[in-house]
C-alpha cells in the first residue's frame, strides 16, 4: 500500500507517519521509485502499537522508542518486554530516602512482597508508588494492617492473572504489548468505575433506607495496628 492508504487505514496523518519513520519508530517502506515506497501490514500493526502507546498510554516519544526497540529485539523475552512497557506506564513516584516515614513505608512494601512470594524486581517503580500511598495513608491517621490489605491483594492477584492470560504468546510481539497497554490503562479505568459503583451500592445498602435498621459496627470490629503483620 502507498503511504496515503497507510494513513487512511491507520487514522494518522502522512506527516505523522513520516515523522515516526525519521525517529526510527517505524521501518521505511520498500522503495519503488525515488520518491515512492510501498508499505505492508507490518507497518500498519506497528502504527497501531505506536498509537496505543501515545494516545492510550500517553507516553513520550523516548519511552515509545524504548518499547519499540524491545519489540524488535528478539533476544528480549516476553516477560522483559512486557516489563519495559509496564515500567513506562507506571505513574511517577519520587523516592524520599531521607524521610524516616517514607523509609518505613518502603520497608513495609518490601516485607509484603517477600511475604507474598511475589517475583517483583527490587527496582520496580511500583514499590515506590505503593510506599508513597502507605505514607499518605498514615499521615491521614489511617493504619496499614493486613486485614485491610488482604482484599486488595486478593483482587489484584485475580485481576493480574486474568490480564496476563489475555496476552497472546504467539504471533506479533507488538500485539502482546498493545494488549498489555490496553489492560493496564483502559481496564484500569473500567476497574475504577466498577469499584466506585460498587461502593455506591454498598453505601446505599448500609446507610440508605434499607440499612437504617442495621446495627453499627462495634469497636471490636475495627482493625488495629500500624504495621502489616
């Protein structure tokens, strides 16, 4: 197909496609004349991946280039390839090793990962992200205890295993990354919306008209402690 057809099928302007070629994100087409080239389905697939990373993942060109490079490098295993995409998609969290509260929160995160036996690298940005959340919760006077964390851990495990099963293991490696981006970004929004609707339903059942006759939770039901354990 000509670049004009590639533009129509991908939904991207010709100028954008040429920019991606100059940046090394998209391979050049097969030259058919001095100023003409032919493009194939592999170019269309690559543009779909780039578009997912840019528009869905909201990633800068530099991050897209790293991911595309990992896709093209057949020596990079699928686990490491998905990790490259996941790290790029992770929200930034600034480590604060000089803050005793932050250090304590990070130690708790590391202890939880070890307790669960999760195979999570020590430098994954999500460790710092979780430590940041723990620190904020404690500063609001909300303790971090296993009884509170357990439902989140169980839900996260179920969701993660479901999402990883959805990643194709055969065919185009870029498709695997595209699937991972969609589940990480779009289904994260689905999860957030469903959780908030479920909260509204639970609140209505407990505090609304149907829940007015229910006895409030006793003090003995409240979780105690400030550390997981």
